[in-house]
C-alpha cells in the first residue's frame, strides 16, 4: 500500500466491538461507546482507555433505540420507543418508565440529554417541545416534570461540553434556536436562519441535521453550517444577546455530504465523496479563507516502522512517519463529534487526529502555518523549525518579517485579559458566571488567559533559529543579518527591548569581516538598536576602527542619563575640558575622585588643561585655600595627589613654563 504524509489521520488502537446482531450507540455526554448485544450493554470509555470495558446485563430485555448514561454514573436512560423511555438505577436496578406528553396527538421523542443539575436531571427533546425532568429524591421511583417548553422541533443537536442545545424549528425547517442548559434555568439565545440557496422549485430548502455542527473554537461558542449546494461553510458566533457571522469558507470541492471533526480548535472538513480532508483554523480566517494545507486523503494509523533518518520530530520525540489511506480500512464513514469515526461494518471506533509535523510538510504558506502553530499547545519546536526553514530557504524578506511579528505578537496577545461580559457572553460549565467570550464577532479578538498557545522568547529564537544559522553552509549571512534586523524592528514596533544577548549577536554579525559599519550606523540612528550600556560599551570598543562609533556611544550615554559613565568615558578619551563642563553641570550625579581627574589632565601633556583641572579640584575640595599665600606654591589637596601638587608648584615657580628636558608624565599603576 502506498504511504503518504497525511495531516489528518486515524489514531492507532481503535475501540473494537462485535458487529453481528449488535446495536451501537455513542454517548457524547460521557464519551462512551455503548454496544447492546443479546441483552447486555458493554460500555467502553473513549476518554480514558485505561478503564476496562464494563458490562451491564441486569436490565430487562426490550427494544433499544438510544442509550444515555447520567453524568454521575448512577443511572442509565434507555429509549424504548418513539414515545417511551426507561430510567434504570445502576445501583439497585430500579426502573422508572416515562412517556412524553401528548403522545396520543402524534408527539414523539427525538432524544434525551442528561444534565444532573439542581433544577432538573434529564431533558427529553420531543416534536412538541422540551420536557425538563427531575428524578424524585430519596429513591422514589418517579420522574417529575419540572418545566415544559412548548415549541415545534424537527430535530436537535447537542454540544455537551458547553451544554449547548440547538433546535431546528419553523415550518420550513429553516430556523435554528439555541439554548444553554444552565444549572438553574434555560438560557435562550437568539434564533437565526442560516442562509440557504433557493431551490429550482421555489420552496426554501430544509436544513439537514448533518449540516449543522456545534463547537467551541478558542473563546467563541460557534455553530457551523455546511451548505453543500454552494460548496461553502459558514461559521456563526453565538452569544447571549446576539448572533454574528464570523466568516464564510469556500470548500473548493463538490460533494453531496460533508462531515466535520473538531480537534485542537482546528476544523477538519471531510469530503466523503472524494475521500479528501481539508484543515481550517478559525484563527487564520481573519487573513485568509483557504485551508492551512493542501487537501489530502484521510490517513490511517501512522506506520512507525516507516521512519527515515533526518525527518522532523514531534514534541514527544516521535518521528514524522507516513500513513496509508484510511479508505482501505473504513467501510462505514460515520463521523461523531467532536473527532471520532464510527465504522459499524468493521466494528471499530477510531479517534481522528491532526498531525502538526505532517501539516508542516504539506503546506506552502509558512506565514499561515506559523500563525496556526502559535495557537497550538506543545508546538514550540515545530514553530522554531518552521521559522529556521524559512530563513534557510531564503523566503521573501517581507514574509519572514511578518512571521517574526506573528511570533512576537503571540507572546503578547495570549497574556491579555478578556473583555468584560457583553452581548457575546455565554455560560461555560465549571467557570461560573464570570465566563465570557471576546466582545464582538471578530476573529481578531485576543485570546483569553489560559487559552491554547505558546510563547517563544528571544532566548529561544537566538538558540534555535539565529545561532545555528550563523556560518552555516548554504546560508547567506547578509540575508541572515537582514532577518535579524527585521526581528529587532518587530520588537521595537511592540515597544519591547531586545535582550542583551540578542543585541550582542547582532553586533557580532555586523562586525564580522568585512564589518558593515554603515548598517550599524543606520540601526543606531533610527533606534532599531535600543539604547543600553552594553551597546555603548561595544561602540566604544570599536572606536579605533570606526571613529563615528565614539560619538554615537557618547550620545547614547547622554540619552540614557548615565552621567557617571559619561564623565568617566570623557576622561578616558582625554577630553578633560568637556568632562569638566559636564561635571560642573551635574554636581549631584557625577562623583569623580580628584586624583582621577588630575591623572587624566596630566595625561594630555597640556599645561593649560592641567591648570584648569587643578583649579577645579582646588575649588571643589572641602577647605579651599584662602589668603595671599594661595597664589604661590601651597595647596591642601587630598592624599594621593602629592605628585600633581609638586607639578603645580613647579609650574608656579617657572610662571607656567616647564623647564627644558622635563619628561612626559605617565600615569601610575593603581
């Protein structure tokens, strides 16, 4: 069988069951696979495969149309007919029978939902409305009707994770009415009519249950409608007081029936006619409505033995491996939410997964790929490898710049708080009344705290992207420098300061032979390299090779307000008069020892400069000289300045003229 890189595939080790004379049910509230065969219910947990399958064989034999287990695992509800259900206690086998209201007037059951809330335990969805039922306390064998919400219901779909119930109503089967099953009430959301193409007959087309999928994408409660006739998918955002259309996606392929799998906030659209799968990310739809990668067939379980050296590695250390097509393994393509494939003919229940490493090798848009990876947990290494590959293969510089901005923005955006509750608020089980969605039907809203996503810091970018490419064969170093400069610009655009080790790497790259002083000057002039003491030190160190660097360093120290360092640099460079003026203007922030100042002045071998420094030292000491004797040969300088005082006295005796043959002064070792 041919192997290929399948970005969407079936996971290994499916749940297997007997197909002969078996009825198979999927309990989405508990993620149970329930198989009824010869009077015995076999329950397998899909969420935790370590739990051994359990068998329940004490329930009386009767027709079974549906099975749902309570959330507290104490009861099981079995639909016996289109009007009757049995609620059986799993502790003592007690059985309660219930018939829907108005069954004599043609009312029938669509299904049941367990909530186990304070006001009701069970919701029966019928053709004439919702019947909210409460189990009688103290073990009494009765179901009490708490509330009856009357309305015409053609079919329903349910998202247990958000307690979201969507009902199809209206005489034309064209209206979606959503409720959230809160612990104390039914939260009614606004109804809406998904757009449908007008059929040739003139009558409006009916909504099909298989075309509507409820899901939660990032921080948004959504309803996805697939319009097969138009080959498009529409995502609606649901809120307490509003319904908004997020986007419309072209599916680019014709099919009579599409199926969806929602995994890790990614939407896998399965064309069951062409047997291909497309991956969409709602986060990317603010930029493009195209799929992340090229459409590919759904893959079977990865073939681990097909690994070849040099392949990519996943976060857990597994290698990128190939898959066979799932078409050879599946006979009944029935997809269950959120990401399961139930094959009743072969007796297997598969979990559908998206392989991020395979997604990386099957896409040509690296910018979209990086934006997608940044919203996936545990995708740091893949993101860094994708960025490094873009640089190695000389991706267009504007594209690389956009990738780097996305990396930086991801680290900032995932740490912003969500807006206050508004019209897009919705109930989230386990989070109380404070849970809210982002304010507005826009995909550009920030992610809430705790949302999936990764943060890639400057240290990781340097260690895994820039540093390995320095001097690497086949990598243009000038192009690498341009990429690093774009990274600095992206940091500066977000008012973030580059870390010292990043700046040091940039300076090493610029100063590597042949040095590119013109680039350095531009980076400093336009403040792409932000002011810092380490940068100023590096500029001073290259002053001999690039004279302008010294003045750039002095300007930087002045902007930083580093008065002490500024004075010390001026003295070290022999600019004593400038240092004296600088010190006089900032007497409170600059402290220079008299000996240091006189050493620098003496080192200039300029009598006038020394005299100016000596007079300043005399005027600044605690007890300046006073009286007539101050004019000739006497001083009260601090200790350590005796040599300079003797030199001053020599100048005074000779009226400021050094005797012939006086050697040049050399500073003493400290």
